[in-house]
C-alpha cells in the first residue's frame, strides 16, 4: 500500500477552493506534469480524463468521481493501471481553508520493486501540487482585489 499525504492553508473560503479544484479547466494551474484534462465534475459518477507527461513518457488516465460533497470532500478513483484513490478535503480554518490531499493505492506487482522511489515521488507530488494550488488561488484573490 502506498499513501502520500499533505495539507496547506489557503486564504480562500472552502466553497471557493472546492469549486476551483472540482473544475477540470483549472487543473493546469496546479497539477504537476498535466498535459490535458477533459470532462466535468458535477457529482458522483462523473468521469475526467487526464493526460500526463513525466520523464519522457506520456500516459492517459481515466478518473471517476467516487465522492462529491461540496465543499468538504472530493474523491477521484483510478482503476487502471492500478487502483488509486485521490482525496481532497476542504475545511474552514483561521478565515481560510485547510486543504488536505491523500493519494492511496495498491501498486501493481511489477512496480513494488520500486516502492520506495514511488513513495518518495508521490510525497513530493502531493506537496508540490498543494503549493501550486495555494499560489493559484491566493494570486487570483490578489488580482481580483486590484
């Protein structure tokens, strides 16, 4: 089992953060290695397709919304090539939002040889994506105040 977790405080309301992260049109602003994002997220059962490029390889991944509770929680599940669950939580904290992200999944047998490296990269990815999310949302807030 691989699990990566991180959290960040963002100076925006839980509703604003949730609406931003649940709109695939915003994915380029905060998701690492993303080439394209297609689909809509309006509720459980919706599907989104992401295409990523990493270390010279490109992969297309289908994600299903398995939990959609605005403004508290969004869970996306990947079923192939491995079952991976990505959960984003939003809760009010200190006039803004504490956003938590968890990536949890079973590695395919062939990938278990690289479990340590995969874990390290997943930890870095979660932290980097949340830092990008914070910049995107707080920068847009500053720009809207001008």
